[in-house]
C-alpha cells in the first residue's frame, strides 16, 4: 500500500506512523496535542473528528525545514510566496505542508486549505480552517500568557475564540515589529463582519 493510498483512508495507524516519523522533539509533542485539540473542537462544533485529526497531524509536517528547503518545495509544487512570506519565510510551512499532505497523503482540498492557512488565517474561513487554527493555538502543551483565556472562549464560541487569538497575535507581532500577513488582517476583519462573530 502506498503512502498516498493510505492517506485517502484518513489517519489509520500506517499513515500516523509515516507522518509522525517525520517529526521529533517538541514538534512531535505539539502535533499530538494539536490532533487532540482538533478532535475535541470538531466534536464540540459539529465537524468530523477524523478529518480534523488528520489535518492536525499534517499541519506542521514541514515546519522543521530550512528556508532553502521551503523554497525548494515552493518551486516543486508551484507555490508563489508573497513578499512577506519571502521575508518571514517560516510562514511558508503551512503552504508547503498542504502540498505534501496532498501529494504524499492524499489529503483533499478542504483539508489542504485548512493546513495552508493555519499560520495566518484567511477571510471566509471554513469550519475546518477555524478548528485547525484554533487547535494549533490552544493545544494542551501550549503555555503562554492568554492561552487559558483562548481555551475558555473555545468551549462555547469558536468565532469569539478566533477573534481573541487574532487580536492577541496581532498585538504580539506589532510589539515585536514583525511583518503582518495580509491574510491575518483579512481573517480578523472577516470574523468581526461575520454574523456569528463575537461583538467584542
């Protein structure tokens, strides 16, 4: 059975072994935490936990790669980085992970899109997009100021939790004089304009 055919059956044990063998140290632990959180969020908000867990397992599969390796994958899979991604190249791991998820694990478009935008968010986020972004932020190995508040909000309202995450991330990026991806601004604005978004 090829890796790609395994992927079409979601994350069975062979697929899990293949994916997790590409991770180590904190990234391995974080990915398992993200998988747990994604499954919990999926169950809570009415999405398929198996699909959410599969996307979460794959979301950081290229995170460890160097800038040169990220750019090689961009060229291989016809990914065109924007100017900010070229300067803040670690952002590329979402898009390159999505390409690997499709090419090597048979992930479909919905799963790949959620993986691709898990670092920035985007306007018109699907429920799976929201689950993967939020799971990455609140998984149980995370320990930073504000994470408990994000977890608390995520128990009841996924949009309110996302808005809190976007606001916190943007505040942090501004404090560190970092470049901000246009998709993150668009994602925050969309959550506010969306009928189900939190009002504050």
